[in-house]
C-alpha cells in the first residue's frame, strides 16, 4: 500500500457517481443480524450480496471477499478474492492509501484509491473487483460505502489493530 500518485475525478454521467458504478450500489446495506465482530460481515441489497470472512487461524492471513449478483433466477455472477486488512481499509475509505498496482486504474477511470483486480473507489463509491460499465451484467459489485458500512468494516478489522507484524 502507498500514497496514490494518480487519483483524479472520474467522469460522471447525469448523476453524482462515476460512470463505472452501478446505481444498485446505492441500495447496499449491512444485512440485519450480521456480526462483524465475530469474523463475518454480510452486505446486501435486492439481488447483490457481499460477504467478508475473517479466518481465526492466524490474524496475519488475508480476508476472503465473496460477492454474488443475481440478474434473474437462472443468471448470476459470482466472484472471490483475498484482501489484506490494509486493502480493505483503503477500499472502504478508512484509509487514504491505494494499492501498489492501482495508479493506472486511477489515471484511466478516475478515483481516490484502487488496486488492480481487487477494487476501485471514488469517495463513497466502491466497485469490487474493479471498474465496470455501470450497467447490468457487469461482473463486479458496486457498493455505496455508508457510515454504517464503514463502522461494520472497522469492527471486522478490529482484531488486526492489535497484531504487530
């Protein structure tokens, strides 16, 4: 992780979010009953879901990030990647850092923080694992990072704050 050298304002359409962000991301919320302090955080909306799992084996391991977007009863997109606590903090706007390989994404698509193959974010608009068209059938998930979501991420990552590597 590093300080970004390439962030820029993304091109916006007729709305207040980047053209790579899907408007359904504005509906994402912490799923009721989610207990991020226990090691699992679930976000969702109608048809889109994100799960972050903190494995108790060793606090130095990355976290598992799964997402699923349902386009119809028989069509969906799923993805999985691993993210370090530092990458999750940057992705969800808890840090001003950006990924080691994210500057080219920021220069091309605009944003504040990015890591190739993992995320791109501009202000509160986050796409995992990267930018898309902003339309249906993209293979990425869009999330508007609210204060409630930020607090859930803080709780999920709290055990890492005590670990010194």
